[in-house]
């Protein structure tokens, strides 16, 4: 197979099959999961399921996270606070292969900063850009039924001056580990996340199983007739609840005081549009998170001194973290953890599609 068939639709890449994941599923046992680059646990929560956000309940999923790892101590602290078990807080390269349990599924959003259009675009030439190989190492050790990898859309155009994209290289390497591979660029807004966030989802199923790889059908957006969830629908009820002890991470200590600058185009120097999904909540905002659409001087709407940036909880809502998902850290750390995370509702849809891909393997 030519590499271009992985990632160039013009040369024959066929869109993967999709499936409705909201139907009831039945199982007799849970699949064991190793989670890599876990961060504060957005993807893990989605795979676990059984949470409520934005007026909807997301059922428990048949996955049991038995091992998690991240390099950031504060993210690990949040993970332990929520999931009540300790992740291995260390560089994945330092963890001996034999210390990682054999499992059914491996998941992970390997670091994306060097592939992002908003970053320096070092791609596979950087140390971080090579960390997908650690995921490959774990996959080859665990020999799981399947794996799921997540990254930014920029991975498709990151080439470092060659004719082969970073995505092509990564897909070939994963395929060489013994897996049939499919990928799809998905917009989280299509799955109930009030945010336009394009992500590449790579799914591999072991070649000896050879089941069709399914992706979740869109629930919102033009193809469904259901409009995307807007920022107003996601966070408007929080506007008058600062310092009310109604909800965690939503006080005057929980939003950035970074200044807004009139007539300047720069990151975060605007307010969100209340009638649309949010733009992407980023991790590397350096305090410049966007302004709340309600914060204004009614007599002079252009007076930026009245603008307030989104609180940690408002960002968490936009990323679909449940209101009881507390970040036990300073706002600057919480912003970063939220921006780095896979939205739990999005991950829930991926998890269900993966299970349905493997349903004929369940005993």
C-alpha cells in the first residue's frame, strides 16, 4: 500500500465507516485499558463514561483504565483527585516496558505542540514529535486488540520539507506494528462539544482480528439538521455565580487578569461569539484566554477595561468536563490542563465506536 492512500483522499483514501453510538450496548466484561499521555484525564473520563454535562448523561462504557501515565505533576495530581488512583507521573521514555501491564486497549493523545499550526511546527524533528514511538513501543508490548491515538489536524500538513507528512510516517509505523489503520479528521462540535476543535483520530485494530474500523456518526452540524451547541448554551448560567460556592474553579481567583489591547490582533484579544461554538480552547495561551461575551460597559461596548476573561470552570464546560471535575491547582495550571485535554464527550463517542468495532470479539 502506498503511503499516500492513508492521508490523501484525492489519491483514493476512502472515508471510514461510521456508526450510531447512542444506542444501548451490552457487554459481559470490561476491556482493560492503558492510557498514555493522560494529562488530567479527559480521554480517560470519556472512555470510562458515566458522567453528566450540559444537561445530558453519558452512560458508563465497558472500559477499565488500569494504567495511566503523564509527565506533568500537576496534571497527575488532578487525575488522582478525580479518578482516585495514581497515574505513573514520569517521562514515558523512563518507564520500563515490563512495568506496563498487558491490556486489551491502548489509548493516548501523544504531544501535539510540534504539529500544531499555532506552534513552531518542528514536527517529527523534535524530541516531542518522536513521542508517538513510545506509544508504538507500548502497543507492541501489550499486543492489544486495538488502540486509539489523538492529535491535532496540523499533523496532516507537517512535512519538515519532505514529500511525506508526519501523519503518513506515523500511520506506517503503527501499521508495521501489526495493525490495520484508519484515521479521520473530526470536529468536536459535531459530537456535542460547544467548541470547534478539529482533531485527527487514529484507530488501529490488530490484523489477525480484521474487523471493520468504525468512527462515530456526527450528532450535530449540517449533516444532521441539528445546530451545534453554542457558547451561550454551555456557560450562560454561570455568569452570575462567581464566588457563590455553587461550583468549583469559578471565582475571582479562577480567571486570568491578562490585559486586553484595543485595535490589536493577538491571541485571546477578543470575546467569544455567544451564538456559536467556542474557538479552540488552547493550552499555550499564556493567560490570554478569550473574553466572556457578557462582560461589557453598556455605555461604551468597546471599552476593554470592562471585559472579563473566561474562568477555569467556563473553559472546562466548553471542553465538556463535568461540573464535579475539580482542578485542585492554580488557574494558570488548570487552563493548561483543560486546553491539553481531549474533551470527555468527544472521547466518549470515540470509545463507543471502538467498542462497536470490536463487539464481535466480546465473549
